[in-house]
């Protein structure tokens, strides 16, 4: 080394670079933690379903025996209360064989006379298939956890994996077999409780999956596109809010976060909340994302923009801008492309499709409802507000009963005495 040369000090990483690396590590750990918790919950649910499997088979067998006896020997419905009574007397310690439950067993067999033919619907299979990119598969090799085999049920085990209480709800509330099979698949995939299953049926979840207007087919690989499409709904139902017109977008945002559990349930499995009014800085200007989520299964950020009123074409451009920034500043190298979801009260399909055409980023547009409208048959059977007001106007005011007046006077006199 010559005398004129100076020894250069070692280059030290700036605080900003260190902070970025630490943030990336924390994000990776948060994703791993969420995946492990999700795996534990799934294992708990699967264990419970496995225990109940033999019980469901037993109920189906009893339903089959009753159906065969009624067909071959002409037994009527009177045998069921007698059977319930005798089983209670002979086996008093065994529960679950009331008259009502035995009738359900008969209905259960008649609803599914060929249990081996009960398989998940194609839509449900697309959201749970093994060839689609799973979040666990995208982890580094050292962090991968093997998927449980029970997570993908065999073709002849779907029926036995659903708890009996869930079957009772499905038989009572869902008449269409294809829709019932869809709810079975979602219950197995997400571990829905009976209450959550009931909420999903009441909100018509099966009819809202995959209905959002998107450009996913053009902006995502086919396998990812199908999975993301089935993740989104249209419309989203926020009937747990108590907002009344007129309201501001910030009030809607606040209300959703006050009911974050119901909001996440409506969004669907896998959404992890990152922030509200999430700040991003571009060219010395500050911008704020309404709601930012990370989807543990899709392994990507999800930007949600809330809009009061109808969708406008410029909303798509603003979302495209947000997605560019999130992909540049927040997205990790192993993450999938960030997805945008614009939620509005109304949207014209043609305008929405033109607005998305040519956009570089994957964007979906869905409506949201604060209340569900009554079915037409109920609307026609209920009186309108005008009819009620007219009836009240025609009714004469109620006059006080003379008998009550007499009683009052008598009481007063007796008190004076």
C-alpha cells in the first residue's frame, strides 16, 4: 500500500436500511405466526370432525333402516316416537335419540342416499386445491410445514366430516343440494362454527362468491387468478353497522373497525388487519390508504378503498396508484402482487369494466350493503308506510270506557268517607 493511499473506513449500513431489514423480518415473522395459529386452529377443528365422523355414520345408518322398514313393511311415522321412547328407557345414558332427532336422521338419509357421491363443488375445490399456490408453500424451505392430509377430504368422507348440528342447519335452511355442498366445503376449509355457518347462509354467501368485477384474469397467472376471484364477494353485507344516510366515508371506516371481528368474517378467511389510514409518502407528498390488509393464504397485501355512493372511473386510477406504491415500498420479494378492492354502494358494470381495462395492477370492484332488502314475496305481504298512515288517519280516537270513570268516582267517594 502506497503512502499516499488512505485506508477507507468500512461502509456502515444506514439507520434507514437497518430499519427496513428489521421491518421485513418482523413482517415475515408475523406471517409465520399467523400461519402457525391458522394451522393449530385447523388441527383442532379436524380432530373434532374426526371424532364426530362415526356418529354421523351411525345417524345415517339409522335413517336408512327406518326408510327401508317404511318402504318394505309400510311402517308409518308413529314408529318414531315409540322408538325414541324405548331407546330412552333401554339406554337412558345415551343422548341424541329424541323423536325430533330421529326424524332428522330419516331426513338425513333421504337427502343423501348415496354418501360416496357427495363431493365438494368445483368452486370450492378451486379454492382448496393442492395445485394452487398456498401460503405455506411460499415460505422459505427451512420454514415449511407439511400440510395435514386431512385438510383435503377424500371424496367419500365429506359428508361424515360435517358435525351433526351443522347438518341440521343445512337441511333446514338450504334446500338446494349444490348450495348445501358448497357450504359443507367452506365449513371444512375454514372451520366454521354452527353460528358462523348460519350467518353465512343468512347473508347468501354462496351467491356472492366470485361475483366482483375484476381484471385478475389479465393481471395474474391463471392458478392465482381463480383463487383470488373466489376470495372476493359481491356484494359485501355490512348489516352489523348502524349507519343512516347521510354518512361520511370516515364514519363507515370507523364503524367497520369497531366491529372488526364481523368485518373480518365478512371479508373471509385469511385477512389480517395491517392499518387504517395507512400513510405512504411519494415525492414529499403524503397519501393515506383507507384500509390495508395482508392475506395469509394469498401471501399478498390487500388495499381496500371505501367509497360512499356510486363507483367512478377515476377511483380505478387512484387504486392503481396505491398498488404501485405498496408493491414498491411494502411488498416483500416473496410476496404475490398486491391486490386492490374498491368497495362502493353502487356500480355500473360497463363503466367498471372500461375503468379496469388497461390497468397494470389486479383490481376488483364490489358493492356493499348496509342492510339486506326483504324478499319480494315478503314485500308484497307487508303493508307500506303510506297504508299504515292512511289506516291510522281513518281510525277514530279511542274513547275512555264509561265503566272505568264510574269506578274512579266510586273509589273517590269511599275515600272521603
